[in-house]
């Protein structure tokens, strides 16, 4: 095995040296720059190999987590005992991290005496290694059922359907990631090929103005190649995702800051500030008009309009970002509440769910609990939940929760099943929104090689023009 590793390393070193010499020949690089390129590749290649290995490991972890959750729920539905389910599932896995974690959990339950929360701590061993939100949901359901009993068949069905949705959406997203990754690599390759025009032209039609020996050409070519390798490495790293922490919730503090801004936005103060900036721009426009700079006057007009309404634009963008984040977070919270409703009333379920709720929902949930303590039988706390953001599906879900709490309407279990079925649809939409947010950065990566190639060509064309004029003694 050691000889095989040494041979692999030697082949890699040989390939890197050969690749550097080939690039040096194609781009007419001198020896010092080839050596610098070789050093850059020597740094990039080990990281690239490590990232590729990590990508394979993350893919395996996702498959293991999916299989664990599915088989654990099936086994628990057949015999609602966590220890029995763990032993059944352990047999299905080959040697590896998941089998080790399940084995440690089984040993902890069997060998631990005189402690509290033994089952929670045992399942925590698996949760720490495989921190998927859906595994947490499944574990909490099983803990509640084993401790308190109750009808859990529908909850298991919904969790299994949700797991299936998670697997399907993640695989679809992985295919889009792979396609985008190919596009980025092709963009890098095309950009590098475009930059080959300069040495090709200088060896052919532009021999009289050959610039490939100049310092600026050599340095800019080296930078272009190193940046291109850096983009490839970052692309590989960006796609080596932890698929278990699947939701792309944005920075919590930044999003909570936007939430507070939307909630307490002072339109009058912001409008005055916008008016001041617009007045300053208007003054500049008058001065430009006096100086007869008509082109700049024309450009200032839309700027003044933008400054005058910038406070409304700022509010609108913040509100849209918060609503988007709430749409992603709400189905996760509603799933938690639905599972708690198997053993708790609505008010207690909401209160206990705050501990596991996404950060963007916690302020409103705290307000909701306070209102329910003051008026436990009123529908107003439910109808006012997130009312400033006017999201129809949230209003509908909160109305159904009030109906269950009040005991009005149809059978509570039928209403709960309806909530869970609707929530499955919302979770699908939430997955799509989350994946769209993660895809946005990929588009920037796709454009970056073109920008680098364009900058390199501008440098080369400028050098050619200067060399051409110098040869004509202008």
C-alpha cells in the first residue's frame, strides 16, 4: 500500500511538471515564470486532491444519513423501541462511521445506569456526527413516543415522505451543481484558450511587434494562469458541500438586523435623508448645467431619482430578503410543532418549539407565546403572527393551529394530518428556495473567468499597440 501511494505521488509530481512545461511553451513563458507557475501548482494540487476526497466523503455521509433515517423509522414503526430499532439498523451498515456511531449509541444505552436522559444522549452520538435536521425530527418523535406513547403512525408517514422529498431535491440539486461545475471549468478553459491568441499572433502575423518577452506580458500571463487555477480550486471546494446541513439559512445576525429594520422602519427620517442626498445631487446637476457638461447632466438625472427614492428601495429589498428567509424557515418550525402535537397541546408545542426554531422566527415566536399567556383562548395571537409580512400560507397554517387549540371544526387528527400534508408541499418549496440561494454564487464563478480573460486581453492588446507605434517611431 505504501509503495502504491509513493508511485501515485511520483506520477502526480511528474504530471504537474509536464503540465507546467507545456503551459510555459504555449504561452512563451521564461524559466523563472515557469518555476513560479510550478510552485503555484504545487500548492493547488494537494488542496485539490483533498477537496475531491472530501466531496466523496460528504456524498457517502448523505447516503448513510438517508438510509439510517428511512430504516430507523420503518423499524420503529414495527416495534416502537429505540434500542431495538438501533440494533436492527446497525446490521444493515458495512463497517464505517455510521455503523460505529450506531454501535456506540447501542453500547451507551445498554451499559449506562443511574443517569438521566440515557436515550437522548445515545441518539446525540449519531446527531453530532450526522447533524441533519430531519434526523433530529425523527429522533424527537421516537423519544416522545417511547416516553409518552400515543398514535404516531401518521407522523412516521410524513417523516418518511419528507425524507424522500429531501433525497429527491438534493439529488436534483447535485445534478445542477455538477452541470454548473462543468460550465465553470469550460469557461476557464475557453478564457485560457482566448489568451493564447497573443503568443500565436506574435509568432505569426505580428512577428514585428512580438511582446511575449516583455515583463508585463510574462507577469500578467502568470497571474492569469494562477487565477484560473484558483477558480478551479475554489469551484471544487464550493461544490464539496456538507449535504446534511442542507438549508442555506443566511447569516443569522445580518438577517435579524434586516428583520428589525423592516419592523421598525422610520419612513419619515429615511425620506428626509433621501431628500438631502437628492438635493445635493441636484446642486451638482445645476453646476454641471452652468458648465454646459450636458452628458454628465444627462447621467445625473436618473441618479437624482434613485437618491430620492432610495429609502423605499432599501426597505423593499430588506423586506423581500426577510420574507424569503421566513418562507424557508417556517416549514421546519411547523414540522417541529406538528411532531410535538402528538403529545402536547398547541400552546405547549409552540413554546417548546422555540428551542429548535430557526433564528429568524424566534422573535415572533416569543411574542406569540407572550400573547397566548395573556389570552390563551383568543385567535388574535395566531392571526397576528408575522402579520407585518403578509404571507398567505403562514396565515392559513396559524388558523389551523388555532382551530386545533380551540377544538372547533373537524377532528383534530384530521386537521393535523392536513397541516402535515401542506407542510410537505411548503418544505419542497423551501428546499427549492434554499437551493436557488446557493446557486446564485455559482453564476458569479461562471462570469469570473471571462472577466479575467478580458483583462488579460486588454493588457496584451495595449502592449501590442504600444509596440506597434514604437516600431513606426511615432
